[in-house]
C-alpha cells in the first residue's frame, strides 16, 4: 500500500472510531455524530448535527486534510488526540503540516482566542 493510501485509511479509521465513540456516549439523543470523507480532495471531518429543542446544532469536532503529501490537523476539539493516534499508527512527524505533526495543535493551544471559541456546538435558530 502506498503512503497516500495508508494515510487515507488511517485517518478514516481514527475518525470513524472517534465518531462511533461520540455517538454511543453523546448526551443528546437528538444529535448525531457523522464522518464526512472527501477522498477526491483529501478532506476528512467529524461533525455533530441535530436539534436542541428548536435550535439547530452543528459543529466540527475534527478536521484533517492531506495536502502536498502532508497531513494537516486543522481542528481537533476532542480529547481523542488525533495527532497522537497518527503517530501511534506509524505516520512520521515529517509527514505532517510544516514538518511537525504537533505544530498546528501547539499553536491552537497557545492561541489567545482558544478559550473563547465554541466550535463543537453552534446553535442556529430554526425558522
């Protein structure tokens, strides 16, 4: 299996495992955790969608993409630690964004906006 196919299958497995866990343990039965895989463009997401009363719920928990033969963990708002899972699966740090698979997460953790952001759950009024 070539490296690109290995990256794709590993990312899909990690995200599918997380989505299944989140669906089983999620507190709201009116919300669903789904995987969205666009292999043609190499975008991989886990989203929560549903309703909280009359408010629409949607949010991206994990967003990973492959670009220029590197893995970019754009969003990881979970305790699942996608970066750690990729490293455990044998994907080298040099095959991640900017040469370090942890760089994007370290920047996110040190961002002054991190604590004020709510990405996991966005409530949108139902019309």
